[in-house]
């Protein structure tokens, strides 16, 4: 029997939470890792709110977000490289908590820096939520679908790839949220990967989505307003 969309969503949430918890607390070797607990609560809250909203208001977009198989060869390379960097990076803060690398090499991270990091994770998540609010074709994979049109309102009026802007904020904020200075450079390695992805994505959209080249002419910046 084929699992319902709601069932697949719940399974994805449960698996994602279990994997995230394991990658935080097993390396930490302790449940007294308060940054890890706060991060999980923030992450789970975002996932539940976003998934519930998608199920109620845009099940078609939920279906797109559950699809992970890329058609473009370049995007398959992106997926592989991101996996090789992100998942090991997520274990580093836990190991840092256990062995005290940041404390020994740089100094203890003030609690307010971790709280600010948690807030930045929430803000980046909020930006991705805004993207999905205005763009019901914001799928996880790179493709142009029948009936898709250029979106130029909301965050798309500021930058051409606002979802990646939100993801970049989160990638830089996660190690701070988890209390690890030493993990920050590793998480930062994901930013060039997303730059590669969005440049290739623009090529696909210019080729397959009518009106996209004109949109690029009107909206100058790709990722960071006033910078690039």
C-alpha cells in the first residue's frame, strides 16, 4: 500500500529528528549539552509548523519538498558534496562539547552568542518559509514544471535566490547555536556549494522558464542584497 502524503511527512520528520539527535548527543557523550537541546526544539518547531502549513495550504508543494532525486547531473554532484560536508560537520559541535577544542584554542563561547545563533537559525528558517509562501513551485529539486511562472514579489524582489540566502544564514548560525567555534569553518564550506547550485539553477531557469532572463535584468543581486 502506498503511504499517504501525511504519513510520508511524519516519517520524514521522525527520521530527521532521530538522526539530528544522534549526531548531536552521541559525539557529545552527554545529555547535558544544553545548546543541542535548544537547537532540537527550534529545529523541530520549525519543521512541524512548516510541514503543517504545507499540508493544509499547499500539499502540492509538500509533495515537491519530499522529492529528493535530482535530474540534472550537476545537481547530483552538489547533493553528494553537500552530504560529504554537512553530516560530518553536524557531529563536530558534539565532539567539541566533549573535548573542549573551542574552549582550549579560542575561549569559552558566551551563552548569548549561542542564543543569538539559535535566533539566527530561526530567522533563516523564517526566510525559507516566506519563500514557500510566495512561491508554490519552490521544490527541493531543480526543475521547471508545467504552469510555473516567474515569481518577483516578496523576497524575490530583493534577491533572485532568497531560499539560499536563508540557508546560508542557517549554515553560518548552526555552529554558533551549538556552541562551537571550530565547526564554523566546516559549515562555511557549504556556502560555495550553494553558490555553485544557484548558478547552475539560473542556467536551467534561463533556458526553460519564460520571462526569467528579464527578471534577472530587473533583480540584480543573487544571494546577498547590495553585494552579489
